[in-house]
């Protein structure tokens, strides 16, 4: 068994979620409120290590009325245990789980274990399917996946994502090196992930589309 996994992101009209080396404010205030209401509904929020290193997010609920106990558990996929000790994700807003692989140095795991729950699955990289099984066993039944692009691809490649919500901002970024919603090596045309529209609506000058993922 695995948790129900909902991928949520904002992207520009041309499918970009960030510049090559920095974040980009894409959607408006109403979408920010939507995201924090979403966070309140899930057991955990999950991101990859690149999101931590570039954005240093809190991954908590702080844009709407909420209590500390409303904050979901924070999960970081970090094969080499590179999460800095001063990362906001390691503050006391909520519990944090860091999932590493066997290539992580024991000293780095020991260092992080002082501030988070740390476990390893996989040899050179995190075995995502096994990680999701373990998280389910730990009582996490639903996860809001907030990227980044590499983790989005890996989760879709492993057929672990159940739903996708995308807020399309009214901007065009362009650039062949800009980051898209789903990165990685890409799928063959026969293996493209098929989606079914569940809902769509306008927020300010943005459009939100919700998809069910079909495997």
C-alpha cells in the first residue's frame, strides 16, 4: 500500500516552473491561499532536495488561519543527505522525514537525525516505491507533492502520482534552460502519462486545472 499522492504546482503559460537557477513567482494571491488550504488537507508535504537547496521553504501552513498542529509532516527526498542543518524545513513547525539512499554518508545521516526522522531505501538513489510503502506503514495516507521537476518526473515514472493540480499563471518565461513542470529524461511517445480533466476554474488572472492520472 502507498499513500494517495497529489502533485500540485504553478507554471507559466509555456509550462515553466522556474528559471535555470532561481525561483519564479508565477501565480497570484488567491492561488497561494488555495495551496495553503490544500496543505491543510494532507498528512504530509513532499519535495526533493533541489527545492530545499534553492528555495529553502518552510513547507508549513502560514498564509491562512491555522494552528501548529494543522501543519503536515514534511518529507524530503534526499539521496545523499545534503539537507543543510539550518534549512527552514528542519524548524519546529512540524515533524520532518528525510529519505536517503545507501550512498549517503553515515556521518551526514547522523547529523540530520538530530533534527528529523531519517531512513534509507535504495542503493544509489531513493527507491521511491519502497519509500512510499514505508511512509504508509508510518501512518501517512496522503501526500501533497510540491516538486521539483526532477522528483515530479521520477514519481510519475514510477506511477505513484494519483492526481495533478496545475495553476497556469498568465506569464511566458521561455528559455531552453528554464525548468519545466516535469523534467528528467522524458517518456517515449507510447509511454506518455495520460490525464483526465476532473475540474478547472479561474483564480484572478490564473487558471487551475485538476487532473486524474491514468495509468
